């Protein structure tokens, strides 16, 4: 999995060596963009592998996290990707705070949004945040391919991929599950093959 994006980056650099930038400026931009995307993909995979190893044996350090602001940041990060695929990305949030590790929560929520966009070819992805009695509920829903009951049961297993050919390391959702569990939360999943998925993350608001 780590070799694939690295191979693309190295191939892109080799192509650029043989290509005069002034003559083929558009092609340069395309190849550089491809190298950048795969660099981000490689960094994300490495970060997730390292985080998963650490989280199994360490306690997280909690501070007050503004979930609404955090989700808005994630929304703005993924909006260009959604627009590039021609799908709508919708955000509905309120001013809610929880006690937690901001960067780990960012990683967990980002994984849900990233997967939703990755497996949605048309329609929309919705991000939502609402408060309950002593809790905050984050939802990420999509109109994508959905999952069978068999694959749903394996969803949070390390290295599981419903589509073996899809990009990614297969540890994103496993990592998200560990992070949510470390925060004393839980994850609910509603999905049906061909009818999309909804992930609901419920976090306690207290320390």
C-alpha cells in the first residue's frame, strides 16, 4: 500500500526530468498535481499506521475542543475534492464543545468524510453536528455504494477493505474506532448495499 503512491511520485519526477516546462506547461501542472496528491496519500497512510500503534498503549491528553470549528475546517479541506468529483458536500453544525484530543478527533472525523467521498460517485455527502443531554453527535452520511451485511460486520477491522482495489491502507476506520473508544464514545452505522451509508459518532461532552 505504501509502495503504490511512492511509485507514482517517483514516476512523475522521472517524467518531469524529460519534459521542458515552458513547452508543456499544462502537462507539468497535471503531473505535479498527481505527485502532490499521492504525497498526501502516502503521508496520511504513514500517519495512520503510526497513530494506530501508539493509541493501543497510550492514554490521550484532553483539552476543550470546539467541534463546530473542527468540522468546518474538515469541510473546507474536503470541499475541493467533492467538487472535483461532482458531488455535493453539505455541512450543518452548531457551537458544541467536548473534552478530547483535537488532532485525534480531526483524524477520526476526516476518515469518515474521506471514505464517504471516496465511495460516492453521484449525489451528496452530509456532515452534521448536534447536541444531546451530555453528548455531542457527529453524523457523516452519503449516497454512495453502501455495504453488505457481511462487510458491515468487518468494517472496523484493521486492514479490511470492502473493495481490495480501492486506494487506502484499510486502517482508517479501525483507527477512528480506537479514537472514539478512547474518548468514551460509540459509533453507530446504518448502511445498505447500493443505498449509501450513515456513520453516527456519539461523544460525551464532559471530561
